[in-house]
């Protein structure tokens, strides 16, 4: 059993939109589909996300909630402010969230956090640990934020959680100015290979 999660990054920030359009593996049809994103930053992230999926996953489909699925591995993609990441597991359902650490409206914390989670937050980094932990778990479950986000457990940030009778293991870490959380549907520790 391989409990290693592989994590790959694509930093679009130093690249122009023209650079992104010349990536191999992408078809003219793929690029045409990306034209629906008017903001060039978002378009670059979406193209990079598709590139990572084609490079490391190959064929994939989407479930009814938009979660990407593969026949032979589990994966999830996230992007924030130009940094795009894909997490891949051979064994377990997986969720990934990446967020740039930046000031946020306090009301968002009140909306997503339980009183225990609010008490955990001492600074903005702690808030993003809570936020990405919840998001990665929701993405692992596969329903997206249709779940009641306040009910999704964020604590412990690194460790075992139970939700609706299932066990999930989460890891959270800082990379540059980003917080990254990975959650797998399993009750055991896993390693991350970047």
C-alpha cells in the first residue's frame, strides 16, 4: 500500500498568457474553452490546471458536483493567485486546497468557523489553516461547498478527523506565502512528496 501523496506545482505568475498558451499537451479546443475566462490571471490558472491534469492524470471525468475523477488514481487540483497545484494518491480519495495568506473580512471567519475553531485563530495564518483544512476536506468528500461548511471539522489541523461516520487525515503546511491543506479519506498518517 502506497500512502504517499504526490504534490506538483505550476507557478503561472512569472509567465505571460502567451507562454501558457504554448504548453504542450493542450489542444486548440482546450485553449478555445479557456476563452470563457475573461481575467488573464484566472485563464492562466485554468490552463495550468488542465495541463497538470493531462500531464499527471491523463483521461478524467467530473462527478455531479464537479469533482475530477480518474479510473486508476485519486487526485484534486487547487489554485490561488497564480499558484496551481495537483495532489495525487494511488490509494485514497483526496482533497486539496491552496490559498494565499492575505487579509480577509472577519465575517468570513464567523461564517465558516465553530466557536472552538474561532478560538484557535490567533493570526491570519491560523485562519487560512482552518479555511484550507475545511476546503480540502469538502473536496475530498466530493460535494464541494454544498456541504454546511461550519459543520466540516478543521481541527486538528494536522491529524485525524471524523465526519459523518468516515475518517479523514489532514496535513497543512506553509509554502512561501501560501497555506496548503491535503485531506485523504483514511485514518492513517500519509507522506507528501513534492
